């Protein structure tokens, strides 16, 4: 029986949900995020029926993520501390109910550029969301709600309690506007 074929760069990028030509920073951030999402059974999962993953299926996904990261890291200037950096549980670093999107994103070690690239939401909208610069966001509340939901899911978090609280602040701002 022969050894399985190594993953191609394209397969590795697909596994880590990265675009062609991803930087070393993007690779490291995507790896850390996926390890956090798939690494614990108690994580907030964004994939359908994720909670039904058996321990064996979860281990297979984690092995594929690891292989993709190791393969891509050979072609980039990634140091060993990035490759094997311990992932802190998010709940230990922040109170999820009180944290802003920016605090959560930074606690996860994810750049805003990476979120923009992977969610396909304009960087200026993501920045305005984080800083609650409502005037710089589209006027349609449905767009803002969609951006918030995609942003939270990209971080591996449930959209609750962020979206309703944020949308209330947005509606309050709109009511005060001339």
C-alpha cells in the first residue's frame, strides 16, 4: 500500500479557505482560526451539523488542516512559534457579551484584511462596523445585519448576542439623525 499523495498548494489553500497568493500572515491566521473552530467540541460552530461531528471526524478535519498548514508553511517564511503557537480559549480572555467585534477579532489574532478577503466584505465597511461609524455604513439595515452575521461567523462565533445589540445601537443612531 503506497503513501497518500501530498496535498497540492491549491488543495491546501482551499482547506484553509484562503485565496491564491495568500501571505504568511493570512496562512497563520486562518490556521489558528480553524484550529480554534474545529479544535474543541464546545466551540461555537458555523458549519451545518458541526455539533454532530464524531471525535474521529473532528480528528480527520484537524489532521487535514494541519497538513495544509505544514505544506503551505514550507513555501513561506513562517517561524516555528507561529506553527505551534498555543491557542488560548477565547472565553478565558474576554467576556463575550461585553466585548466589541474588534476586541474579539484581535483576541483571536485575525487581521481585518483577512476577514475582508474571506468574507468579501469591503475593508472600509468592516472597519466602520468595528468602530460603530454608522454614517459610513450602507443605509439598508439588512446589509448591516448581514455584514455583522458574516463577520461573527467568520470569527467562529455565534451571531448572538452581537447582532441584536448592535442593530439596536444602529437604530438608535438612525432615530437621532436629522
